[in-house]
């Protein structure tokens, strides 16, 4: 059988041909290899250079190789964070004419680390919680897309620290299965496997002295499942909102925030019986919102203000006709953000008379207006709108604020 390279990109086969396919992967000379840390695996896995790219090469039988390649392509189409499949090489033969195993090639996920390397310096429990949250987000996203992993574990996940955010990526899809939708039983089975795998991996780390003494491997496995359940519930419960939906959406975003998750993306679909809203969750690190708001709008604020303002900006963006995250034809987030500054943020802040603003800067005023709107809407059990909130804030809140100030001046 002749050597055959099936690739997703037509430029790759030529680059890949330069690699020593006639040698078992374990015998590849160093000049082809890139020495980066690897996780634990059943198969032989090596990193190699192909043109400007670093690729991960995994040796396995033909059927599972083709299957994993197709599954990774499906995950890519579904927008799930997973390694990119590049090619499958079949028909390899050794110098003696003996057939060699197939290989699956994926793009090395830049900036990623296998969990063992991350734990080498004994990770603080708080950081560990963020990583586990990222893994819970990944599993929820896979399940929402109908993918049963079959082997969710730390070894089959890569973690990336990206602009203050932690993201988990699926690296091993071999045992996975894609369905139109998962049953509760399928999800729970998958989750149970994750719990057992993760607790086992943490026990191994504990035995090698790499685990923070305050972390209990068994409790931690259970905790991941609890995080998954909270997130699943918050994301999937009935999500059709009546008109004047703003308040309901904000309530759900706040609940996600309280659970420690952020909304990375939001989609509002208009239907005759109301609007249905989908959220894509994300785990973020301290200072993330501040940097994000600064980058998008130029507003330099405190972290809590930034979180509140970004939520408002996100909800507003989702109502704009040209909002299409991930679509090159949609408006860029920066463009929408500037429109929001011009059409919403500034006019709202300006409507507060300067003499009532005191020491507050525009971001603080806007933040307080959003809080006030939230407070009044909760009381009214529906969204009272920004304009009403602004009026009430000017008439009732700000004058009271100034009184104690004046009395101390007198
Ligand atoms: N595209 C990739 N980018 C970065 N690391 C990778 C990539 N593919 C594989 N690896 C590393 O190799 C390890 C083993 O890969 P995996 O697909 O899980 O093999 P196995 O099926 O044998 O378990 C992973 O834990 C990861 O550290
Ligand atoms: Mg694996």
C-alpha cells in the first residue's frame, strides 16, 4: 500500500512528506522533533516541525485514527475548543517492508500545557479551582453540542492561559461519540467517568508530592461535578423571555457571575412567543474585565465596574443587527463597543447634571445607574428601563448623597 496523506489543508501534504514516515515514531531522529512537554498517553505521541508549524503526531491503528480525525473536524465545525486536526497518514511501511501504524496529526496548541507540567510548581488551590472550572465549562459545552467524551480526564485536556482567561481544550477525542442530543443518562455517565479519572489523576499527583496539601483529590473530583451541574442548570433552563427581556437576561448573567462564570458570547433569537437567549460561558481570571473593557472602549475602570459595564455592553451588542460573533462579515466588537459608548454610555452619563456628580467619574456613574436599574427592576419584577432608572437616581438617590456632604462642610 502506498503512503497516503489525507489533509484538511492542501498545503500540508507537501510539508508533511518531508517527515520520516518509514520509521516508527519512537525512532524519529531529534532533528525532526520539538521538545515540548507532553501529557500521559497510551499511544506514542511526538511533536515535530512541519514548515513554520509545530504538529503533534500520534501513532495508532487506522480505524481509530480516521474516526478521531473526523470527530475533531466535527468539533471544529461546532465551535468547540479542541485541537485542530490536520491530517491522517496511512499506508506507512518500514525499511524492511513491514507495515507501520497510521498517524493522526493535529496542530500543536500554542501556549498550552499538559496539567502535569502546570502542577510541577505545586499550584495554589485557587488556581486549581479556576482550571477545574475551565474543565467544567468544556464538558458542558461538549454536552450541549451532543458530544459524549467517554474519557474526560486531565490527561485528555490542555489548558491555556489567554489574556487573563483560562480555557480548557479537548485533546483526545478517540473515545468520543457525537449525537444529535445527549440523554441525561449519557451525560451522567460521562460525568461519572470524569470524576473517577480526575480524582485518580490527583491521587497520583498527591503520591508524587505535587499536590497542595489542602487539596483532597476525592472531594475535588466531586466538586467538579457539582460545578458542572450548576452551570448546566443555569445554561439550559427554559430560556424564552417575554418582551422587555432585559431584566431576565441580566438576572441570569448575574447568577452565572455569582457561580464564577462569565458570559463570553450571547445570542438572542427573536421568535413570535418571545426571545430565546443562548449563553456561551467562560472562566476568567482577576483583572480580565478591566483589560477587556479598556481594549474595547478605552474606558479605564475598576474590575467590578468593568464587569458590570461589559455585561451591559454584551446585552446591548446582542440586540444589534450586525452583531455576529465569529462571523467575518459581522461588525467587529470594537466597532460595536464604540457605538455603545457614543449612543448609550455617554448620553446616559451626560443626563446626570454635573453639579450632582460629585467626585464620581463617568464609569462609576454608569455603574451606579446600572445597579439602580437592577434594584428597581428586581422590586418591580420587570425591567423598568434605563431612562426611568436614571430619572429616579437623579431625583431620589443623588440629592440624599449630597446632604451629609453639605452638613460636614457647614
Ligand atoms: N495538538 C496537540 N497540542 C498539544 N499537545 C498535544 C497535542 N496532541 C497531543 N498532545 C499531547 O499528547 C498527549 C497525549 O495525546 P492523546 O491524544 O491524549 O493520546 P492518547 O490517545 O494516547 O491518550 C496529550 O496529553 C498532550 O499533552
Ligand atoms: Mg489521551
